[in-house]
């Protein structure tokens, strides 16, 4: 073996998702904020180790993209695991607020006002 060999990931992403390639829910974008529910539900199946890592990381609100980076997993894999946790009642999800286009008349008036200074 050459000196360029590096150990790979021990668990393949498709193993973490049970072979699923799409989340069961469409709640997750890159900037969706995820937070762990406190206290955790007593019912349901015991979470897998990867799910537990997500729950620990999300004790403070965290965006899906940041979570994916910290776990070193593709966003698609993280979204599938988050879907599992959301359906189990272990996390809450807050969608990003929609951005409205600014009132151009108001912006023009502000610009004119600033020009007079």
C-alpha cells in the first residue's frame, strides 16, 4: 500500500438512511433551522448513534447546511435522518422566513431624502 492511502468512512451514507435516497418529508432546505425537543419523547424506538449525534448538535438551533458540514455527510443524507427524527417527535423545524421585495417607492423616497443631506 502506498503512502497516499487514507482510511475512508466506516459507514457508508446509504447505510445510515436504510437505502433511502429521498426524505419522507419536504420540510428541509439548506437554511431550515432544526432544534432538539426537550424533553425527548419517552415512546418510540431508540435512536441510532448518528441520530443521537444530530440531537446533541441541535440542542441549540442549527441550520441544515451547518449540520451537514459538522457531520461530514451529504445534505440529502442529513435530510433523510432529520425526517426520521421529525416524525418521531424528537426535533422541531423552523422554515426560513420568506423575503418580500421592498417597496420601490419607499426606497426612492429614502434615496431622495439622503441626497438632500
